[in-house]
């Protein structure tokens, strides 16, 4: 009975190892595909991370978040997040006194036609448009960051799946060896004639 149980557990372990190997392969493919797509799409935007005077005008926190990427192409999720949160958002907040697109748009829409046609109304319309474009670009960059993070998680999950498969393969092999030894030890000896 012990031999049968050893074999059953060992073959189940082998089956689980195969499942983990397949999962690890798919997760590796997802990691590589996502990383390639994020890099390709961000590189196509031809954005260079700010450096020099462009950084000097920012608050210390924003400047520190961007300094490690200064002058490099925006081609990865972490760079996209830094650019969105510490460059675009900083400029949006500076131009709008911290107001969101929704707040500025609401103010503009509440103006009469006469107020909209005034110099102040035109300035508000320009600010509204700038905030809309900034919010849109921020959102797209943060989507890139989110997908890059998913790709990174898939990479770590692939490593865990491969390690789990290796452990199960070793344990299954040890179980089959044990079952074979147990079977050999319990085999009855032929009767002497």
C-alpha cells in the first residue's frame, strides 16, 4: 500500500511540475511581450527626460525623482511614472494653482459668452486646453507604467513557477525512487526447491 501511495503522490507531483513549467513559460512570454511593447510604444513618443534648467525650475521632490533619468529617452514604465507625476503634473499644478482640469473647465463653462471672449476668458480657455492635454498625456504614460508593472510581476511569477517546478521534479523523483526501493524490499523471495 505504501508503494502505491508513493507512486500516486510522485506522479501527481510530476503533473503539477509540468503545469508549473507551462505556466512559467507563459509568464515569461508575457513578461517579455509587455516589456517590449511598453518600450516600443514609449520610444515612439520620442520624449527625452528633462535635464539641466528644466529640472532647476521644479520643486526639490520632483527634481530628485527625475534626476536619475535626466537626459535619457523615456522608454520604461518607471520613467513614464516619474515624467507623469513629477514633470507634467508639476507644470499643470504650477499653471493652474493646483486646480484640476475639472475645476478649471467648470469655471470656464460657467462664464458668459461675453466673459469667454474677454482676454481673461481666452486665458482660461487656453489653460483648460493645456490641462486637458496634460491630463491625457499623464493618463497614457501612467497606463504604460501600469502595464510595465504587470510585466514585472509576470516575470517574478515565472521565476516562482520555475522554482516550484524544479522542487516538485526533485521531490517526485525522490518519491519514485523510494517507491521502487520499498517495492524491492517487500518483494517475497522465491521458495527454495
